[in-house]
C-alpha cells in the first residue's frame, strides 16, 4: 500500500513541477454539501461543512486543491448519540478546458486523504473512532464570474482503505475568494474594424455652360450735319466750322473662362504616419502571429542604438496578446512582439511597449501601464532595444 501511495505522489509532484508558473489563479473558500455513507456504517445521510484552497497552473491544464470537512451523522440504531465524522484530502485536478480567457474551468480530479469514521459499540454504546486512508475521484467545475470571486460544484466518489473498504458519495458547493491569473471573466468581444479605405471622391458634375452672350456692337452714330446758321441781314456772319464726330467706341467681346477638367480625379492623399502602428495592433487582435512577428521585427530594427523599450509580459497564447491590446483601449499603444525560447523547449512571445531615449524614462513609463499588466505579481521592466533580437533563451 505504501509503495502505491508513493508512486501516486511522485507522479503528482512531477506533473506540478512541469506546470509551475505565475500565470495561474489561486482560491480559498468554504464548502457545504451532503454525504451518503456506506450501508455498513449504519449511519444516515448527513450534511457537512468544510474549507478548500487550491491553485491552477499555467494555461489552466492542471491544478491542485486541499480540502477538509466535518459532519455529524446520526446512527440508525442509536439516534440519540452524537457522532463526529471528519475528512482531509488533497486532489490533483486535470482541466477539461484550457482557455485562459474563459471564466469557466471544468475539471476531473484524483486524490488521496485521511478519514475519521465514528462507530458505536453495541455492547457498551460507546463511540469508537476508526482512522484510515482514502482515495477518491471527483468531477466538478469552477467559475470566476467577477474579479476576486469564485464558486463551484463537485461530485465525489470516495473509497476507504479500512478493513471494510467503505464507500461514500459526496456532493458539495464551493464559495470563495480568488486572486491572480488572467481575466476572471470572459473579455468583451473585440470587433476588429475593417481597414480604412479612402474613397476617391466622385468627380463633380461640370456646371452647364451658359450660352455665349452675343454682343451687339452699336453702329456708330451718323455724323452731325453742319448746322447752317443764317446770318442776319445786317451784317452777315460766317457759318461755324463743323466739328467731326468722335470715333465710335469699340466693344470687346469677353472670351469665356476656361472650364476645369473634372474628369481627372485628384491624386490620393499620402498614407497616415500611424498606419504601421494600426497594422501591428490589427494583427495582434486577429491572432495573426506570423504577421505580428514580422511587423515586430521591423519595429525593433527601427529603434535607435542605445534606446530602451518596456517589456510588459511573456505570453504563451495569442488570446493573451489580444487581451493586452484591449487593456489599453481606447488608446492606440505602440505595442510589438518578439519570439523567445523558454526552458524546456517551449516557445512564447515577448510583448514590448514604446521607444524611450533612456532607461529612466522607460522606468517612469512602467508606472503608468494599465493594471492588467500588474496582475499575478508580474512587473513590466525596461529592456535595451538592441538586445531584443539577440536574446534566445529565458
């Protein structure tokens, strides 16, 4: 029996060590439920109260929990006797869903523990307590609907290692407090706006040309005939010399103004200077990691020598990077990524922010990042820009 228990604990410890990370979530809480005892015990179904604490590791694939409970069942033969039944156990949890962005976490559990079984001796009517080891299998679900709150349900089948090999059925409800980990509630759906297309304005309809105005040149007035003034009889007066008429005024017909040619569209406006930034953010929101890495490499190569940037986090999933972009909304942050090789051969993504002339300015910027990047004990830190592409291991 000891060899089997040691083998189970060794496998459990190896799995937990392989999954160790600061990206999981923790919880503590109270349990309440009902126990159906083995018929051999001679006690009726009873309610119980207890406590539970646990943690879920990176990517929500595995976890572990610690449980304890206390019940006061009644004996069918001696209903007046007060009995005390207690259990303590540890359970290895295997997640049935590994999406860190989801608040629901169904799991299958296997565990070991100890039990204290009360028994009444018929001849003396004294309560005798028997202790033994247990093994159990559990099926349950945890849900984190809001920051700091967790609840769950679980069904458990338990087998004791006492001489009688007793069996129990348990159903319980958990209510407690949680901390750390990725968002405890599903993030809002992110609708990626389609790329902005600048429509070429339709050519304006040329205004209808007014019919040409016919300019009629007035004919010159007829020359004034010389007026003969008859001289009085005494003495005769010479007639005045006729004055020639002025030359006729020349009227110039105005030439029509040139009509602009609206059939040729104007050249398109140059692309905005932030188009590369928008393209990087769109690639992260869409989860296009190949394009995000290519654009990130271009951004890193553009960082001047001896400048600094700010490394916000190391992420394993594209959904984590998408949540990081959403955390800055409505601001359009200067985010870019670079690959990194972790211990054990796993690949991940480094998420960087900005370009700063000095390390001191990068440290000041680290104090103004959203609270999203301070969860789980993580802290953004300055990073030399010329050292990003050269780094291969973490």
